[in-house]
């Protein structure tokens, strides 16, 4: 298995950042999980003991064993998340694209409901002190502030949030301990029999799994944020986090056991175990923790989108890198789409109890897809097939049970997250299909055959010089290949004379931070092709990278970049560089099947409102020429015309 030693190291600063970034969702589940399990039913010891037992074993089997111990091993050069896992195995089977798209889309969709449910659950605690307070404006205000600060990056956020989350988890621990001393019998719930009895013997007990699942919804974020925090920091901090969570759940269970036979009547067990004098500070700390709960999914969504772009699963939207630190990323379009979605969820559901009824359905599908991809990862790494089978059977059974129970949520609002997931998955599938169609039908030619003509053009003084160094961005992966459209642009559209023709190809690798390049000097001081191999997390700053490559080539005396104008050459002045980027548009000559026409029209419609090719490649706009060229996918060859004579 791939393993980087540096990611296994832990540090005090790393542990603090991990607490601040990745445990918000799973760390604030005590705010609403037990209330969701009990619901409007009368409190009974069978349900209390059984649900606490199920929560403990869910956190142990699902979060600790599956994610923290096993899946964190599947790091892609230090990076995690479902698409990083997909990148590790995608070359082995084409069908793996399906679980990758389903998993990524459901994770993004469920991220829209995580911030509202966490913040609403915390803020609604104010009703204990102020029964008539309007919480919706407060929740929307808090969420808006959270999305505004994303522009500063997760390092700043993590440093600010880390101390708050440390206080939060210590508070969970103390509150839990303050209750279990009154009912120590609750520790019997460590016995998995109580969980089994609730599922198998209690009427309707199995369907409570949908609410039990709320305790582990943030587990996927642990893996998604591997690149931000490192495996060592996650594993060590999880020991502390899990201990605090378990004790708090047992404390809430102890309080519920002492109120056996009563109805909750909208009381929140989490706030009921607080002493009255601590209620206001406790609500404030809970609200701050709930704000942080959103961070795991937000930063995970940014990572996911950036990886999806490099894997041709998402349009090339603008990516911002707030700092030079590895893993720091901000995606403005996704940030504000998430904000709009969160506000819409708050206005639609209004109460956290309504959100609980819808929460968790989509993320269950994400976990099932991660199980499938990780099983294939184990197979590729030649792990004993019996172990792989055991892993698949155990976790598909667990997650399949959670999915079945969560299906009850569909009519209660679960359809919202599933609808969002379907829309996102459709975009990913169509974007991938459009790229496949475009690449398959792009015509390539052998560049070697055109070198004599390029040399003649370079020396033809009857044609005005277009640029000293002319650089074409190319999609041709072959070392000696080039698109026929580039040859057309050079010779026919308007002859482009240059002293040196450069062709640059960018290959996206399955490793996150690869930064290699290969130079193929096809004709000395006339034709050069450069291939950059960049990882799927590397910002494509081709202008900067090419400058570095040219500097190295000059030092190695592989190329002479001084101007060939006599007066400038005598002054040893460097020649000018000019980029040409070919942007395709859908030709009116196409006669496509309706589905392909729909896919390609969608592709170009989205392309028109996202980053242009020159901006995506990080080219200097003052030295870039963007040329529009038609993409003819399938010409209508059935046209019949008849010549008539007057």
C-alpha cells in the first residue's frame, strides 16, 4: 500500500489544526443524535441502552476501524478522499468511474445539509432561555459569516477553530461524566447485545438505525482532509475525540434512563444534561462548535471539486490558493453555491428536527461507494482475497442496513439531498462523456512530417514575423503528435511566422503533486515540444513553468532565445514569446444523435461561463492569442444537392 512517512508524523500544531478542520461534523452529532433517536416516543430503557450501544459500535466499526485504521492507508501521495482513491485504481477498470461519480456527488450534496443542521441545533438551545426567539435569521447570519471567511484558507481557519474545538470536546467529556455517575448502569451498553436486541426484538427497532447513523456522518471528512492534516495527526487526535464523544453519549443515555417512561416534548438531551448556570456559556460554545462543524464538508468540497476538474469530471471553474501551504484551496463558485444551498435548506426545513428527518441518506451512498473503491484498491495491491471478501461483506452489510433504514427519510426531505446528488452526478457524467467524445474525434498528425515546412516558414522573410517564439497549447499526448487544427492555424488561417515554434502539452497524473517535464527538441532552434506532467492537485501555472524550463534550456545551451532581428541581436535582447490557445466551438455542420448533441451543447454552454483555456493554464493575457476553431464531431454527409442551369 502507498504510505508516506511524513504523513504519519504528528505535531502539536497539526493536532490543533486537525481538531479545528475535520471533526466539526462528527463532533457536533451529540447535539441532535439522541433527540432524533427518541423522537416523539416515550423514553424506554430498551431504546436507551440499545441506541447507546449501537452508537458506540458504529463509531468503533465504521469510523475507527474502517476509516481511521484502514482507509487512511489508501493515501495518494499524502492525499485522501473518494476521488484520490479513485485516481489510485481507475486505470484498472473503467466501471470504477460509476462509484466515483456517485460517491463524489452524494458527498457534495450532503454537505449542503450539514451546516444548517449543526448550526440550527446549537442556536435552538437559546429557546430554553428565550422561548420566543427567532432562530432562522441568526442561523442564516452565522452561515453567511462562515462562508465569507473561507477565502482566508483552512490554515487560518484551523488555527482559529482548533482551540475552540478542544474546549468543545472537553466540555462533552465533562458533561458526560457529570451524568454517568448518577446512572453507572449505562456502561452495560458497551455490550453489543443491547444493540442487537434493539434491532432484532424491539418493535420498529431496525428503523432507528437511520437516526443512529447521525453519529458517524462526518467519518468521510476524516479521509477527505487527509492532505490538510496528515494521517498521524488524524489518528492520534481521533483517540481524544472518540473518548469525549462516547462519554457524552453515555451521559445523555444516563439522563434518559433516569427519565424512563417520560416524553421528551422537544427537549434536547444535550442541553438537559447541562447545569442551569452553565446553559448560556454552553449554548455559545455549542454554537461556535456548530459553525466549525460546517468546515469539514466545506474544505472537503473544495478538495473534491479541484480533483474532479483534473480528472475531467467537472468544468474548469476558478481555483484560488490562499497560501503557499500544501493543500490550501478555495473555490469561489462552489463556496457560494454551497452558501445558497444552505440558506435554501434553512428556509425550507426551518427546524433542526425537520432536517434530522432528511439527513444522512446521501452520505450513506458515499460510504458504500468508498467501500467498493477501497475493496478494489486492496485487490490491486494483492491483499488476500479472503480479507477483501470479509471487508466487503461486513461493511456492505453495515452500510446497506443504514441505507435501508435511511430510505424512510426519503419522503421526509431526504429527496432534497438525493435530487442535488443526481444533478451533480449528471453534470459529472456529461462532462466526462463530452471530453471523451471531443478527444476521440480530435484529429492528430505527425509533427515530424511538417518540420521542413515549419523551417521554411521560419525563414520566409516575405511573411511578416508573428512572434519570435510562438507557443501552442496542445492536447496531443504523443511525443511527435500535434492536432491538425494547430497546423491549420500556423499555415492556413493566417501564416504565423516565428523563429522557434514551441508546442506544450499538459498531462495530469494520478499522483497529486507531480511536477515533471520532458523536452523533445525536434528541430534545433526551430521546433520544440514540451510535455508537463502535473499532479491533479497542482495549479497549472504554465506561463511560470515554461519560463523556468526555458531558463534551464538556455543554461544548458539547448536553445538560443535572443531576438533574431539584427539590431536587437547585437544588443543581446531576448525575443518575445506569444501563446496561441485554440478554443473549440460546436460546428453547425454536425448532425448528432439527440443525446450526443445535448451533451455537447451542455458542455459548450458551461464552458462559456467558466474559465477560458488561457486563464486555466495560467497564461499572461497580454501575450495570448485565443483562436476559435470549429469542432466537427460528425458531419451531415446525407446532403444531396442538384445543379440547375438557367
